[in-house]
């Protein structure tokens, strides 16, 4: 499953898509989000592993939100 930024964080997807090529840290966080999503797609993991991966995914999404808020030029409102 590919990470769908529009589905994950619709309010930031446009800003993130526009910055991903120029921001190495942002690119790294999104790649980590993709890896976590792949882990969550694995039906062989246990419920506790799934819960841990879900928590990591939540933290990555929150970090993306914080990254956008730190850059005043990226907020279009």
C-alpha cells in the first residue's frame, strides 16, 4: 500500500507534495511513513505488533504536521 497523503493528512497533502522534492528531512519522514504502512499491510504480524506500528504511524503523521507548522511559508491560510 502506498502512502496516500490526501487520505492520511488531507489538510496538509498539497503543502507536503509541493515540498517533498526540496526538503530531505520531509522526504525521509514520508519514506518512513511508507515503510510503516507496508508493515501494517502485513497480515502475519501480531495484534501487539500492529498496535505498535499504528502508534509509530500516528507519530510520523504528527511529525509531518509539526514540520509544516514550523515553516510559515508552507501554510496557505
